[in-house]
C-alpha cells in the first residue's frame, strides 16, 4: 500500500517520483488535516517559485493546444514544467483528464513534464483555494515553470486564472469574441492576448477590437498586453507568443511587479482561507443548530444578515479559548 503520509510523499516527489507527486496533490485537494500538514511542509520549499503562466479563455478556444506548444518551448529552453489543467465546469476529473491528456500526449513520456487535471467536485470555491496550494507543491518538488490552463467563463474561474504571474487570454476570431472576453472579465487579467484559430476569417478584426479596448483601458506607462495571432494546431504564432511571455516576465522583474503580484496573491489567499475557516467554524457551532436558528431568523425577516453574522461571530469568540487549536 503506497504511503499517504505527506512527508514521505513530498520527499519521494522531490526525488522525482511522479506517482508520489500525484498522490500528494490528491492529499492537498481532499483538504483536512493531512492537507494542512502538507501545506506546512510545502510552503517554505516553494519560496523560490518559478514562473507561473496562466492560459485561459472560452471553452474550445485552443487553450490545451497552446499549452501543449508552450510546454515544448519551455522544454526546449531546458526547464521542467508542471501543467495544471483545471476544469471548473466538470464535476468529474475524468473528462478533463482525457481531453487534455490526449492533446498533450507527446509529453507523456517526458520526465521533465508533469500534467495534472483538477475538477471542481462540486465546489468552485474549493478549487480556487486548492489552486495556489497545488502550484506551490509543483514548485516545491523542483518544477521550474507551472502552466495553469483554465476555462475563463465566470468570476471564480477568472480568479483561478489570476493565480499566475503572466496570464494569457485566448480568444478566437469572430464577431464579438473580444467583447465576450471583456464581459467575462478577461480583459482586466490579460497580460498577453492570443487570437487563436487565425486560419479562420476575422482574426484581424478581432485583433483590432482588442486593440481598441486596450486603447481605452491601458494607462500610459502601464504594461500594454501584446496581441499575438496564432494557429496553434500548426504551431503558428508560438514563437511570437513565447517572446511575448518573455517580455512580460522581464517587465515583471524590472518593475518589481513580480514580487508585488505574488504578495497580492498571498494576501488574497489568506483572506479567502480566513473567510472559509470562519464560515466553517460558525456553521459548526452547537452542532450546526445556531447556524440553522439564525438563518431561520434571517429568512423570517426578524433580523438582518449583518446582525446575525455579528451574533454568530461573537458566539464563536466565546466558544473556545483564545489559543485553542482549530
Ligand atoms: N482551425 C483551428 N483549430 C484549432 C486551432 N487551435 C485549436 N484548434 C482546435 O480547436 C479544438 C479545441 O482545442 P483545445 O486546445 O482543446 O481547446 P481548449 O480551449 O483547451 O478547450 P477546452 O479545454 O475544452 O475548453 C480542437 O479541435 C483543436 O484541434 C487553430 O489554431 N485553428
Ligand atoms: Mg483544454
């Protein structure tokens, strides 16, 4: 029986055991005590975080095809790479796993590439929380670069995508695709745009639409996301994309924005962890009865949500000693 102890899994994973790495990630995904133990071990080892590249866009935009190509470029550069393919819409990792594995098959025998799919299992927020943790696991075991592929359709998915140093937003030619990306909140998180499927009509128009939107939103002196036209299935535009990724990373390092970004990500993560823990603890008060009672009071219109929250928080404070382990 393979060990599930985070410490031995981490040591094995650091020594190059990919199966152990897979199991360690499963431990992190499942949460609870073992995940906390893993997090404590991983955090100090992940301080030398390598580059984290996010690739996002609408379903079917060509994210996996581009990821596959970018993985080749990273490997050609002599770096190892971990790929996190995140499928927020699917409760079954099987589907995501299959699709992404097929597209990245040629890397499956390469020791320098580790590919992992993650699905929601019903809780989008959980996935958003697990993502930075899994990125740290990949860094801690010595993978130089991490690529996160995720479908960018809603706020939380966009949040998942923004766990990267450089976020690539993939759009396709066609009327209004740039506008759709804008509506989904992708314009704000994009550091690089790829107009993929440029073998189809309308790529130039989509590029113009994006450029026009950037004209309105990017202030002078700010990073202006380059727009790369690509036909990923033919490898076209990939060198340009690689150059754009390099330019953006140089910019991050030069402007001290890299550290600032990572700091903001950690602060956001801290806030999310705190909210999660507090909600969990409050729901557990009196075996869940207090949550039920006060929720009922709110639904009945007797007290407002803020007051109920204050009452619950106060009870939480008196429920346990200040230094009690949580
Ligand atoms: N014509 C054309 N087809 C492409 C191009 N890039 C990708 N495709 C095709 O588009 C389809 C979707 O590509 P994927 O790379 O799986 O797209 P994805 O964004 O990862 O899809 P999901 O992960 O399912 O959201 C596949 O059939 C690809 O072969 C391109 O540049 N031109
Ligand atoms: Mg995909």
